[in-house]
């Protein structure tokens, strides 16, 4: 096993989104074509070699049962039920299998994110198709092109269909009747940048920053985030609210670089592999390291910002849409003094994901490493909040957002804010 897999944020990683970092590992040869028996055997071998979860299962029995589901396969498609069965036994949302017919680009972008089965819109890209169509965060989707909402390829996300035009019926808070909109997909859209503000109340100043999911090779992300932090720290913020409720994937190294001034220096977490090898994540002098390798995502234009209060209390906000790299961002703050989580449990995919293309064009991914925090605590499932507060998406980010209000009340009671 390569001790330091390269991160890939390509199509396959985007399709699943539950990834933290994608690492191409030991890909099964795509040429020459394999017989169905060899195809199934090689796929199961690859899972056994790379999955960090197989040690927790009776893998020999799982393998035997999987092979029994495809006793005499005539095509590679005949083996899919066996592969799906084996992966389901590993029991985590970061393990997935995409058949060739589904491993494809979906034409166009919608400009919004919604989750299944709630069918609630949690984010809208400014200026994108959804924004232009008049959709809003908090809208609940009742139908798309005269059909009920459906799940997308086994992920927690909704399917946005292959159609270029979507006729959508949504239910909106404060409206008695349903609303119908027409959405025309676009070829591309701008990503949502980090945003935030200074919250002033009772002569106390709090900093607020939302960390949206990164997209692709977005080198300016840490710079934009630190600009938000700098502005929100004028005058001095006694405590910080970091909103990760819509961080449903992306690049953990960008998040560490972005939040470094609040996160603090030193080892902030790491990966634990199947062979117990530990690779730390570090933030030192404005640079991010995976093991001993500096990440390119460390780049921040201009000077690294230094907080006026260098060790402030921090309230982390989470939801079921906090996934993958978003969950790793939560892990980086665990073990740091004066940190409390508000909101809902996270998705449960705080892993490093290894992936491979199979010989017929199918795509396979497994959990290749657990995450650990700076104290050595391992994370292999949902991260629970210290204070449970349900997100009302129609109020997201407003002064009446109950999760933000709960975080503010806690921060106002911390010594750093009492004595500001």
C-alpha cells in the first residue's frame, strides 16, 4: 500500500461526495478484458486488501456468501449483486459501487444541493440556475418532472435527472400553496465562497464563518476564508462560530489552511491505516502537512492572519449534511480546548477513501483509513453534537437560526467573552 496516496478530486469522487480524500490504490487492470469469474475474484481481492473495515467483519464468510450469489456468471454484470452484497456488509457510507451505466457525467448543473429523503434544499449557488429560477434554501421538493424525488446512486443526495430542463414543484415556508418553477441547467457555475461576519451583541463581538464545500482545484479558497476571518476579527472577536452544516465534501487540506488561524498550530489529526500506520495532519507556520508532505492547498496570498485573541472558544455547527471532508474538519478541532459542537449528528463518513476503476468501466470505492483527532481518538461513524439543535433550513444563517443562537449563548458565557 502506498503510504501517501495522491488526492483525486475528479468525477468519480464528485459522484459519491461522501469521500474525504480520494486515493487511487492498486487499480485492477482494465486491459485485457477479464472473464466474469476473474472479474469478481479480483474485485473481492481488492476490497480485502484495501478496506480498513474488513478486520471488523468475518470476511472469509462474507466472501464465500458473495461468491455464492454469482456461482456461474456469464457477464461481469452478473457479478454486481455479489460485489454489492460484500460492500454492504462493510456497513459504511464511504463504501460504494457504481455500475458502468451509472458511472457517467450528468449533463448540466442545477445550482442547488438537496438531500434525500427529506428533499430539502440546503444550498443555492448565487447566480446559478436555481437562483435564477427563484428557488430558496429551505424549499422542500415535492416533484421533479411530474415524479416524486428520488435518491441519487445510493448517496444521501437527490437525483437531479438527466433532463436539461426541470419542472419543479416545491413547498415553501409561509406559503399555503405549492410553487412551480422551471429550471434550465447550466454548463457550469461558480462555487460558493467562504462567507462570514462580525456578530456584535451586548458589547461582545463574535466571529462567524461558514465553510462551504470546495470544488476542484480551488487554490484561492484559503485566501478567501482568511479574508473573511480578518474582517470578522475587527474589532477583536472573543469567540468564533464555524458553520460546517453545508460542508458535504471537498478538500480537507483547504479547510485546514482556511481555518488555521482559529484552529491553532501543531498536529490537528491524522489517518490510521489497516496496518496501524499513522499519518498526521499538521498546521505549522501557515502550512498544511499530510505526513511530512506539504500540501499545495497551503497557499494563502499575503500574510497569514493572526487572531487578536489567539486561543478563542469555538462553537462548531454540524448537520446531517456535514460529510466526508466536512467531518474531518470537525475532527481537527477535537481535543482543542474550549470547543463545543452544536446541531445534529454528521453523516458518518470521516474516512480516507481508496478507489479503482474495474475492467468493464464500473467504479469501486472503500474506506481505506480511519481519521483520528490530536488526542488519538478514532472516528469511524457519525460525530454527535454536544448540544442537539435541529436546523431549520429556511432560517439558515439568519439572526433567528436556532443553531447559531444556541452557539452564541454558549460563547457569551465563556470567560474570554465575559471579560472582553
